């Protein structure tokens, strides 16, 4: 399992334990995904990041994957 997959699993656990998981799919914005993904990673600058650190878009991918929007 790579770092990104570890962070996806970590965020899944957080989402299951909070009411944030109840966001309606039609109201889920890129900014929401960035905030969620950034909550489990450090900030990467000048690169995509490898999971331990993530740029804004990588953080969004982590969050969208944790919610099941991406495979």
C-alpha cells in the first residue's frame, strides 16, 4: 500500500466518524475535497506529492477517493 492509499483509508475512517460524511453529492465542491484531503496530509510545494504531503489537487483526489467518487 502506498502513502496515498494509506491517507485515503485514514480519511475514510475520519469521514465515517463525523457528520461531514453527510455532504450531499450535488453539494460537494472542489474546495470541500481540498479541505478534507488536506486534513490528513502536509502541504507539498512544487510537486504533486506522494501521499505524506499533497498539493491542493492531490488532496482533492485523496478526499474524492475516500468518498468513493474516484476509483
